[in-house]
């Protein structure tokens, strides 16, 4: 079995260990660090079935519409996000830490308001076409509910407006027949789950497991209010030191920081995913799944799938600009590591919440079919050399909202079984 050590190239390191140790007990946390990359024992929650007539039963697993173990088995059903009513998040400290300084003025001016209307209209049309193409490939497509994200809300700890339901990959993680709702880390995304509740209740009523991770208060203590970030150079220094805008005050994570390969699930400590969030996932999924922490030379770690995208059994795309510190472990396990070509997206195209590397943020329909940007001819050629057919779709305006094909989707059902690719 692959043993991925919890290296600290992109982590808070000893500082985090001391902090969490003080919260949960040094012995407990030290043991977790030592076992991060290994199969571990965890308590299994009892399952209680209740109904008005006390006769409710759970469908057999074969009847469940939710089943997905990896990123490449044949895709049968998917949730695709919505750009409708998308709003610019307020320019809070966690937003500042995850965006590039060239766009800070944009957030300061338009925070709480709609993204540019004309741009949004084009993004909506692109995603509709993407849905049509997926349906043409035989995939069932589901959509979240449209919501007015401009409404201001207030909790005892903060107030904000919302953002969107564009990126289901950020908030939903499917592991087997279970849907896990991520707690999120941005205040503007606190109520994002509401757009998906109708769908998740339908899946639950059809036999799926449904878990909501602990919802953080998102109090000021969750964020380093004095996070010293002014430039890309600052980002590199902070990342190298293992410093992030989110603290270990309470668990938080975005689902898009996890990527699945059967029994092994890989995660990064990032600006939106802290060690407490990773530890919650590790305990929740053990002993059937092994959660491994990996890290990258990344000045702005937020979501793993434009940095490290597993596209097949033993096949991974690894961003050459953000090398993985543990990549030799994959190579020694017999994996093929492919470095995608430099993206072709022009410098003047607005990418308010992401980098150009959305070109590698692809969606596998199966091991031999991939949905890829119609404008990115270089990566299309790369896939063709790998023997993978490309389904070309233009979502250039949708990219501006922060995601590629993997981000804009959450695969609900893939035709496959749970396997271990590292034993």
C-alpha cells in the first residue's frame, strides 16, 4: 500500500500540531499525524431508521442512485452548477487571501453585487450547452435550485451576502453511496447548501446516505485577521512557511480539496481546508477509506483539482507550476504522472477567482473520454496521445467564476466498484 507521509511543505507544521494538540490532546493529535496516510480505526455511527409507521426500510445498495468511488469510472449521473444570480463575495480577509491582487479593486467595488451581467449571461449559456452535451453523451444531469444570493444574512458571529451555486464540487463530496456536505470556509458560502437541499433529500429518500459536516461558526477566530498578504511573492513565502488565512479554531473544509482514488482519498491543507477539517473526514471515513495529506509548492492553495487531478487508475495530471512534494511516492507505486501543457487562455481574460490552470480541471466521462476546454488545443493533443477522446466544450466565460469542468460538476453515480489502487 502507498504510504503517503504527512509532509509539511504546505502546512502549518509544528505550530498546527501544538495548537490542535492543546485542543484535542497531544497524544491524540500526534497519533493522528503518524497515521494520516494509513488505514485507521474510527467509530461507526449507529444508523437509526425512523418513520411515522416505524416500518421504514433502507433500499439495498444496488437500488441507490448515488454511487461513486473515483474520478474516472463511467459517468451516469451528475449535478451541474448554476451561474444564475451569482454575486461577487464581500472583500473579507478570507476572500483576499484566495484572490490575486489585480482583482482586489473589483471585489472592493462590487462585493455583494452581481457579477457583470453580460458576462454572467454568457456563462449561463455556456453551462446550458455543457448540460446538453452531457445529456447527449448519455449522462443524467441534475441542477441546484436558483436562489437570490444578493440577500444579506446575519449570524451571531458575522454578516454577509451570498455568492452562488456554481461549483457543486466545492460543497459536495460523494464517497460510495454517501453524499457529504462540506462546511465551507468563506462566509459568503455559509448558506450555499440551500441550493442543493432539494436534490440531496431526493437522493436520501431513494436510499443514499447523507452527512453534513460540522458547520463552523465562522467567527473571527477562524481567520488570521492580520494575514500579511500583499503580492504573489508574499503568497510564496507564507505557503513555504505553512501559514494560511484559516486557523485551527474549528473544522472547516471545501470538498474540492479532496480527490478520490477508490479506498485512497488525497487532500491538501489549504486556505479553505484546515487540519481539523481533514481529521474530521479521516475519522468519519475510516476504516473503509484512507485519507492522505499531500502538499504542493503553491502560492495560493485552494482546491486540489487544478493542481493534482487523478484521471484514471494509476494516471494523474500534476501541475508543473505547483509540483507535489510527495510525487515520488506515486511514481514508486507505479503511477504515471503527466504534466499538462501551459494553458492557452489569454492574459486579458478575467479570472476573478482562479488561475489559468483550469485547463487541467477536466471531467472524465470514463477512462477513455474527457470533457475539455474547446479553446485549449494543447491539452487536447496531450489527451489524444494518451488514447483519451476529447469532448470539446467552450466554458471560457464560466471559467471566470472560478472553475473548470471538474468544479462545475459533482458526479453522483459512476458505474464501478470500490477498489484499492495502492495495495
